[in-house]
C-alpha cells in the first residue's frame, strides 16, 4: 500500500500462470527511449511494472511503463519523436492518438502521444522478457 492506503500491487494466480501489477516509480531513462525535453512524469503516475508468467508456455513478459506530460502542443512532440526516434514506426490512429513502435529481438518499445486536458501526454513503455527490461 502507498502512503494513502491505496493498493500498489495486484497479484492474480491462475492454473495457467501468474500476473502481477506493481505501481512503482519507473525512471523514464531506464526505458532507453528518447525523452521529450521538458516533459515531466505525470503527478500521481510515476509508472508501473507488469509481470506475466505463462507456465503452460514457459514464457515470461514484463512491461515497464511511465506517462509524461508537457504543455507543448502534440504536433511539436510528434515532430521531436519523428527525428529522435527515427527508427520507430510511426502511426496516426483514427481517435487522434499517435504511436511510435520499435521491435527487436522480442523487445518492444512504444511511445504514445495524445492531447488531453490542454496538455500533451507521452506514454512510454518497454514490453518484453524480464531480462530485456
């Protein structure tokens, strides 16, 4: 539990495997994704780690994620990532969200960008085997 008594960890055990979600501080630098200059970790959203162990398939996955925020317009943030993450695949979704994806050797990196509440939110995530995160 956190200082305010809220659950910080959720665990689910099934016959097929285990799922664990930990709300924890994730240092954005740890994700090795370019960081938009001046963006800050969203208040009350320092990040999360999700571990999924699939016993039946002998596979383990980890997701590390954090959400940043900036007052800059989304188009400016998108242009930054087009240059700073040129090896990521760019896509614009029908709902106005933008996504940059990168994949290599089972490790996936994702940058999501959306305008919300007059600010631009930048979601960063690594998805892959625990050793890769």
